[in-house]
């Protein structure tokens, strides 16, 4: 398809290419805005950008917007697509653009224009009777937008500022083929079924209460899941030569000034005053880790030093951004900080990459890698940034790992490698990260004695594998749809007596399984066995053990797997062996 670029040139792109997809969906947002203006001419238009998997447009309506209006808009959009309107791009100077937007009574566009330099040349795109202030790019004709769907509405403050007017945001998505749209909508329905907030409540894993928005409460089964992940993390890190530390949750302002967080991250930090001194609750673990490193002198013979920390951190997130376990205000970061020499960079990066690959493979995730480079608000010299960036590139190249460059998205203190994992329904999540830092050791005056007997600065790696344990749990809930593999299931076996008179044998079976380390519960309610089985299935329990007269007489157990209707008889010892084989084989 042909795309009108920001410079006015027309180029060919496929929808599968990022530039083509963005231009396609950007045009769809203009079709949406045109439909709205045709139906409701007094509506004020704000902005309509492309987002992941679609687009949105913000409007100020002078009436109460309802679902019926959404249906009308979709119908009008189809008419616009059938009209096969060509898009034309032209430019105006700032004064001409302001006059035009005043004539059309578009106050939000006027505000945007007023923020631009006086000598700016502003681009406009026109399709039939609709004109839009827009930088582009766009496809050349509305007829290309063959398959689209308006998916949701929400309130949104103008420019994200709660002091501004609340607008109506209309979300949508668009594809070149109806089959692609249908597949996408099916995936959305599947995602709703897997929503970790819904499953987390149903499975008794976690909750978030009005008394603590953004601060999750983990329930007993959720704590089992969380501790299993932590135990797995500790086992791996012990094997890989890490030592574990724990640093305070609150440290004084001077520390955060030294680290640079007070200047670069202050708006996300919770603060308080103790004995007339400013303190901050830690949003990150690294400055505390640096203080631990500095407690004693180090020799080059000790390096690399790998220090892990499961640190509870707090970050201020706006209430509108909070989302279950995916976006919270406090979370456990599975941090590690590696102190090393410059010569050790490549080997240490490769070691972390292998560790992350092992973890993601265990959970069945595919992933892709991004290398993020120096941002505008960075600290440090060009030389340090070049060495750090080349060190990351070298490690990835030597491992023959494919990656894309994400220009300008590094941390303020160094470049980073980000791991974007893909779940079972194709969604991607950014979890693991490796950040190379020359700056913090300088700021904290960290040192080691080199082979030459002189003092040198260590280089530091910041890295996480899960990212946030809370968020990783949310991802796992949705990835598995609550059906965790046996080793990770909070309850591995549910014992189901057919009636009360078999409860004693059921309790014996449960006790025997628990002696073997199997997480087991019994359902002794006065309910029919079919009801108990359905309840266990709703609880996503991997195995059910049905006990009745036959089992008592034969001293066996009848097992039923989570997603199967067939039942099999085993001795308790055979069943334990079956469970252990499955756990060890995962």
C-alpha cells in the first residue's frame, strides 16, 4: 500500500511493516474523527494517535455519549471507506493554521499550534470534507481501511492532566482483511477470559482493596505461588555464584542525590521527613547495593561480585495507570548487581543472558531482544557510553542472538538489553533487563585494587529476570489461564471423598501425599461428587483424587486429571511417583 510520509513523499509499505501498520491505523483514526464530525458537527477534536494494536481519538462531546453513538459512528465510518476518499497533504504557516482552526472552532488544535515555534510549517491532511492538523504519515485512500472495529470508550483528561477537562476517548483497531480483524477480536475475547484480575480473585491468589490502591494483598494460595518463584530464583542464583543481600526500604535524601534519582526520578518517589531530614522510600535497590559493596575494600581477584536482592520497592503511579498486578505502586524486584572489570563485561553479560533464557524457557515463553541506547537526559561521558553500548552489542553478537536497536530508550545512567517475552496467546511483555552502568560507581566512588596495585573503578551491571515478581505472577496467570504446571500450582491435588463415610480415608490419603511434599487439600463438604469435581476444575487443580468404597477396599486412589474425564487407579506410592516424575520433567 502507498503511504504519504511526513515529508510529503509517497512510499510503498506492507501492513506487516511497522511504518505501514502505523500509517494504516493512523488513517483509521482520521476516518473515525471524520465520522464523528459528520454525525455531531459541534464536537471538538483533540488527538488521535496510533497505539499498540490499534488507535484512539479523544473528543469533547456536548451531549452524553452512549453505546448507541458508537454503533452510529461505525456505520458512518463504513460509508466513508466506501466513498474511497483520497488523502491530500499540504502545509500552512503557524498564523494560517491558527486562523483555520479558529474558523473551525477547534480549541484543542489551537492549543497544540500555540505550543509550536512561530516559524513552524504545519502539515494538514484532507480527506473529502474532513481536514486534520497532523504530522502523518497516512495511507493514500480511505478505501484501504477495509476491516475495523471500535472496541471501547473511556474518560481521558486532556494531555493526561487531571486539572484539564475530561474528554471521551474512543478506542479502535483496523486491519486490511476481515479475517485478520476476526482473529484479533477472538484473541481479545481469549485475553478477557485470562484476565489475571478475574482469575486472581476466583483462584484466591491476590486482591487489591480500596484501602490500598496499587498495593496488592497476597492471599494464602498466592503466597504459595510467590514463594515457589522466589525459591526457584534463589536456587538458580546460588548455582550461578550470587550472594543475597537485603537493604533498607527507606534511605535519606543525600543517598538519592548521589545516585541521581533525586534529580531524574523524584516525581515517582514517596518521601517523608525523619528528625528534620528528608528520606525517600526506595524506588530501586541499586544505591543500597552500592553501599554494601563499599563496606570493605575489594581486590580484582574478587571480581566479579554478583549480589542479588529481592527488594520491595515503591514507585508512585497515577491512579489511571494502575492495572491489577501489571502496574502497581509497590512490588518485589528480583534485582542483582554485578561489580566487575571492563574485561569481564562480555562474559558477565553472556552469563546473565543464558540465565534469563533458562528461566523463560522453563515457563514456555518465546522472547525477542531489544538494545536500548543513550537517552537525552543521560549522565556520563561519550566515551563511557560508547564502551558500555559496544560491550552489550559484543555479548549479543557473540551469542548470535538477534536483536533490534531501540534508539534513545536506555536508562539515564547506561544502555540496556530488554527481553520481551511472548505468552501463549501471542502478547508480548517486557520483563528481563540488563543495564550496564559506568556512572553509579563513579558517583559513589566505588573502588577495587587492580593487579597493578592501583585503585580502579568497577563497572556495574543492573539486571532483573522476572522484573517484578508481582507482575510476573500476573503474566503467568494469563499465560497459563490459571492452569499452572504441576510444580507451580498452589494446590497440586484435591482429595474428593464420595461421601462423609469416606472422609477418614480421604484424610489418610491427603496426609500421605503431604508427607511426600505434595501440596494437597481435601473437600469434605456434604456435596455430590460431580459438584466437587466441577469445583476442583474451576479451581484449576491439576489432579483430583476420588475416594469411595472401591478405593477403601483396594487401598488405592482413583485419579482424574484437570482437563480429562477418564479416571485411573493407582496406589498412593505410584501416584506420588507419577507426580514427582511430572514435576522433575518440567
